[in-house]
């Protein structure tokens, strides 16, 4: 309903984050690279952070990035 009013193509506020909207600043890019390296080397990795800091979004971006090379 409000999507049409505001000219939006999709709902702007979802329960799960969408990696298409991830802004990779320096810290997020480094975290994503470290996680990807851990996957490639079959190592254990732990991602921690405050509520709302982007852990789920970063994990979804990782799955998008490695999804074709690995079974997730």
C-alpha cells in the first residue's frame, strides 16, 4: 500500500537484511575477506558484534559471494 504511494519497488523494512543493500566500508570489507578466507581454508571463524551491527547481513553477503563455489 505505502510502496505505491512513495513509489517504492519493494518493502523498505524487512525482518531479514538484504545483501544487495550492503555498504562495504573498510571494516566490513576486511571482515568479509577474513570470513571468506576461513571458508576457503576450512577453518573455524567466529563473527561477533552488537545487536544491529550487521552480522546477519555480512553472513548473507558471504553466502552470496561464495555460494557458487561451495555448498551452503
